[in-house]
């Protein structure tokens, strides 16, 4: 994983600089997400390993599938990644680009996992609290997982706040075991 990140970083940085300079951050987000989704498909992954498929054919296929989500610069990036044998890095390039974009926008993406759905009021209160704590605007996404039991697990980049009932029970068990 670290090796892919290392390979992806220069591409993500270059695309970010280009996108920022041209004011096309959102268009590049869409393009990179499309290429990442296409490359992550297991059928496409199998084609990437097929020596009978030329680089030009592979690039043209990905560009064709991406369609309107890919501008001319995005098509050139696909060709460059295929030519340099870096097409598998596309999902990491997209993720690193989104990190840089969030930093530039002083925003953090937060994943909240809970056993039950949050009401609109709870979502707004959580967003406000996290914005105050993180000193950034917050974009929340929610996921339900009954294994959490109660409470929630909040992930914002490297920060993880585990307020789940499951984690509390595990801590209690650890304390009682000693």
C-alpha cells in the first residue's frame, strides 16, 4: 500500500497544481473518481493483466467508459498512467488529490459509523461540534453497522474517536481482566 501511495503522490500533486491553477478542482475530482472506479472494477483489472491488450487499446477503453466525466486533460492523464505502468495507482491518485483539495478548502471529510441512523438534528449538532474541535468545515458521511451496538465511531483523517458501546465494553473487559 505504501508503495502505491509513493507512486501516486507525484501524479496527485501535479494534477492538483494543474487543477488549482485552472480553477477546475471539481472537474478533476469527477475525472479522477471516474478513472479510479473504472480501474477498481475486477473485470478491468483482469484486462490490465492481459498482455494481448495494447497500451493504446487500454487507454482508449478507459477513456471511452469514463465518457463525459473525463476532460482532455483527464484523457491525457489516463494515457500517461497506462504508458508508465501506473494505471493501478489511479485510486490512490484520486484519494491523495481529494486530501489536497480538502486541505485547500479548509475542509475535512468525516465518516461516522453507528448502529442506528442519526436524525437531522443530531447530524447538525455533530457537524457543529466537530467543526469547533477540528477548526475546519466538516463534510459528514454516515454508515450504519449493527456491530457498533451503540454510540458511534468517528473518523476524520488520522483522528479516530471511538465512542461506541462495543469499544467501551472491550475497555471494561480489559480493565476487569487485570
